[in-house]
């Protein structure tokens, strides 16, 4: 898939933004053809060199950029030549979705197997054991803790888990 196609996708734009942040987004959104140095990118984009390097290393850590080092024979300085590898983005997103599914399933189990109490004044939620330790009174304001139903939260998680499983083509019984 071409860079332009990938970068036109709002999901991929959001993914890159989450990785590199707002200061690194110009680097992620402007992948050049072929190799480029961090200095060239900084000059071309009008960014601080440290911001460019930070974004490049984040992309590298996520298998979205590679580099090769070239040593200048006269000065001995190393030059890093960067290449963007955005073909890995769909695979990375799929891995993120699996991690999200695992985390949601774990949280879903936690929500189902615990009883919660709420301070309606402070909006602080406590597990049953914590509430009992505090004598069913909020440790912040002294208000009574009320039993809290989390059915809507669990149902919402059920829907999201089902959507992720369907999108990832994960068998419900696995």
C-alpha cells in the first residue's frame, strides 16, 4: 500500500499521532521517498532536530522506520540515513487490537466478579473489601457509600469485545 493511501486513512493518522505525538506528526505524515537524514527532515519541515530524532526513534521502535549508518571517512562522524517502512502499519494495528481485546476481556472479568460501592459526592468507586474497611463511609468526605450497579458498563464492554472479535475474526469460544 502506498504512503499516500495509508496516510489518507483516519485510523492510521490517529495511530501515528498516538505514537509520535503532535510534535512528531509532521515527521510521520511526510515520509520521503528513499533515504533521508534527520537533519534534512528537520530543515525541510522546519522542526527542531531533537523533535525529529525523537519521532524517528519512536517510528523505529515500532518497526515503521529503519536506518543505516554511514561513517564519513574524513571526519569520522556517523550519519544516519532513515527509510520509512509504513507497510508494517496494518500488522501493527492488528497487534494493537489483539492487545486491546485481551485488556478488555480481563477488565470485563474484573467488573463481573467484583462488587462496587460509590461515594456519590466525590464520585469515587470502591471494591467491596475497601468499602467494608472504611465502614461503608467515604474516606474523603464521610458520606455513605452506596452499592453501585455496573451492568451498563459490563454490557458496553460486551458489545466492544464482540465488535473486536468480529473485526479480528476471533472465534468466541477461544
